[in-house]
C-alpha cells in the first residue's frame, strides 16, 4: 500500500494515505473515509467494491457512495448466480469450460486445444529431491518495506509467523518480474509436479505469485495470456499451461463467485457437525506427524504453502479429526499471505472441509497416509509408520480415515465417489472396526 501510494504521487495524483501508526487512525475504513471527507470538504465517495462481504455491507450504508466493479476478476457475479441457480448440480469443471470459451484461452475453435479440457491426470507425479528446482525470485526490502517491518515487529511481536527474511515483491514491477521468472524457469515442469510435496523444497515448481495476484499487482487475464504464449511457442507443455490457467480462470473465479452467491450464511455452515477445537500444533508445529510438522513450519517461515499441502495435509487432517471448519478457516485466513476471505473461505469451508455438504466439491477430500506417502517424502522421516494400519505406530491419518468413514457412513454411502470406502468398511469384521475406532479415539483424546 505504501509503495502504491508513492507510485500514485509520482504519477501526479493527490494521495491521502493514513498509516497504521497515525495517532488519529480510527482503525476502520468507515471512520477513515468520514475523516477524509471532512479534511477535504467532500460529499461524494467513489470506491471499488471490496473483496469481503462484511465490508461491502458497511460501504453500502455510507451516504453518497458510488461503487465500481472490481476489475481484478473475469467472471460476472450476477451472471454466475443466474447460471448456478438454474442447475441441479454445481461443478467447477462446467464453469471452467464456460470461462475457457469466454476468454478463448487454449481453444481450437470451439474445442479445447489438444482435445481435452482438463489435463489434471497428467499433473500428479511424485517429485525427487534430485530434480533441479528454481527458487522464486526474491526481493531485498527497500527503505519503505523496512519501515513497515519495524512497525510490525513493534506492534505485533507475538504473532504467528517469521517476519524475516522478508523477500516478497511489494510493487507491480517486482511482481511482474517474479511472474516472468516463473514463466522462464518453473512453468515447464509446473504441471507434472503440481501436486508433489518435498521436505527439502518449499516451492518446487510453483509460481508463488498468488499474493501479488490477489492484492492486485498482477492481472489474471494477462498472466493466462502469457502462459498460453509460452505453450504456443513450444517452450511449455500443454499440461503445465492448462493446469496453471485452470487455477486462475477456473478455481479462483469459481470460489469467488460461490462466496458472493452464498454469503453471509456460508461462513457458518457445518454440514458434518464438526466441533473439535483446532489442535495447538497448527500454531506450534509440535507434532510427531512429519507431514503436518513440515507444512506448519513452512507456513510459519514463509506465509506460504501450496494447494496440496493445504488441502491434503493440514486440511485433510482437520476434516478427518472433526475440527470446527470455522476455526480452520480463521487459521488459514491468519497465516497465509495470499489469504483473502473471498478466496480462502470457500476453499476451506467447501473444498477442504466439505462443510457445505457438497455444494462446491463433489466429495470430501479425505485420504489416508498412503496418499501423502505417494505424493511426498514426508513419511520416510516420520515417528509413525505409514504402512501400519493399527497399533501404537500406526499413521494417525490411517486411523482417522476409517473413523471418518464410520462416523459419516450414511452420508458417504450416497456419494458415488465415496461409496466404495463405505463398502470396504462394512467388510471389516466387528473386532477390526472396534480396534480402529478405539485407537482413533485415543489419538483424538491427545489433541
């Protein structure tokens, strides 16, 4: 914000910027706009629509306010609502195809380039530490950034997260350089290893530009056009280009549209009746589960974890354990640099925790330790054994997976993608079922 204010001043704009440590700061946008109107003798306010439902409701109550559309997005919210309310089943894939046709990205006339809309099946390879992986572009803090770092250190000394080293981009030029670096060095392998996780590699081939995109330093369509151009030039395989573009015009746009369609009630839905408090290791990383420890530690150090670490490690554990989805939502919102409520809340409530009962996702995204072992190297250094299904060394994900299936078997039996797991549970003899549930309960009692 401070860098942007300086850019505007340099461009000739009159800028009224209130700093956090201004003694007169009211601590709320409503109060600051009222003060600004008084300072400048103004009556009318023109503002861009915010990305949070609570703030939009507040702004609509301001006198003499004109709200402009937020041009950081491609999908029209009202048209999405019309489309969604006319369907018996919502799926991102159907929406994604509409967005491909609307933008023309990766299209061959009316058909998808390469003959397939979605190449996700090609994006699930396990990565090896021997691969040469580029680091995201780092930027040294300038005087403005350093001033803010010192302010944060003084005002919020006990907050979660490591303040330094700080290397994020803080200007549009830096953000564009970071994205260009990704296009050149990481995008070619991005798709293939998109779902992989490694203890020694925090970023693998990910772009790590979502903080810049969500704050408005990068334009989503320009990014997708640049990725498409790399594929057209033969420098990037189609699975990488499609996988990246799907995340931007597919999931990002879809979850935002769901957010605005279903708020404010969406924030409190809890279809699985999960009420367990968030375990303390989400803040401390003090757990014997190597995968959770690695992901929470990385989150504390970098304010970043990629989508599979969030969905299939920290999210998966919370879902299996029956953690209150709102508590997990507040954690994600607090700890990640790219987390804004419009994107984080539906991804957590709907995609990760299935708390909306299947509105956003077609199945609960639960998995045993076998999935984590298949996609990562976490299990090799773990206190628990991913091969053990029961007993003191059993991977907690194994125990909790079957406990989750047992708890929700009536609902899951009606889900085509989960019904086989229920049938498998029903084939276990009574003694095995009792052992799995008892040991899962004993582990949950330690949280």
